[in-house]
C-alpha cells in the first residue's frame, strides 16, 4: 500500500481514547505481524461502543475510527463465540506462514490471548475477517487522503478502489469517507471522472441510488 498520511482529525481524539482505556471497560486487541508486507504490523484496539485505535507501531499515537453500533456488537459477539480467546485457534496444519496473529480480550484483571498462523475455526475466521476489513477500510481512507493531498491524478484510482471495496461489502464505518468524498466531488482540481465517481459513492453511502453491490 502507498505511503500513508496521518490525518490531523484522527489525532484529535487521542486524549478521549486514553480516557476510555483508563475506564476499565472490556477491550479487544487484534494484531497481525507479517514481515515484508505493507504494513508489516497493524494493531486494533476496540471498545464495546465501537471506538477503534489503529497503530502500525506499538508505541505510536493511534489513528481513530468509530464503528457503527451494529458493527461493534457483531465484533464483540464474534469474540464471544471464540470464548473471548480463552481457547486455541491455531489449526496445527503444516501451511505456509501467513503472519503471526494475536487476539486478546481484556476486561479489568481478566485477560485471554491466542496466537495463531492459520485457523480452521469458523468463529476464528470470522474474527480475522473483521480484523482485515477494519484494517483495509482504514488503509483505503488513508490512500484517498494521501492522493487528494499529493497526487490529484491518482485520486480517481483511489476512489475506484474504495468503490470496489464498497461493492464487495468490505468497508466498515462507511460514513468516515463522506467528508473526503464530498471534497473530491466539489473540487475541480480533480478529474471529472474522479469527481463523478466520488459523488456517486457518497450518495450510495448516504442511502441514495444503488451501486452494484446494492442491486
């Protein structure tokens, strides 16, 4: 994935995120480390109200995202089906290395965690899919913001990739994209094709005319 820009608006909520962490409510920590991939490491910290902290280095300030109520409930329900990571998920099969995954449940003094490379557990696969969808959604937003700032000719491709993820139902917290899509749609600095595609996708996210995935 291309070089990423950390949007200022995502940094504003860091103090609020720290307050939530100090409150002692349940939290999921999901991470994957895969050398030579981009990014090589990505970690999510998720609270029941849907707040997500995203890091590509364990000690860096997080980027913030907020899942919908339904998405947050589904993520925590999936963790529950994994017994809050109190049992193994690793398949034990001899397969290629697919990255070291760490799933952790924290709730006060109670915590459980599992490491695995590959799992055949259906609930474990569902949990991994949530992790990958959230990371993918954040990456697509960062790519669009980077292109809008530094690469006007690349904006159409960034919106096209975002649209494909929307059509394939891979996006979470879809309203996060609206400010940037609206900006692209209204700014003649970008190609007409990009502006029209951005406007169409923003309309679909708001519940307007159906896109391919909604038909």
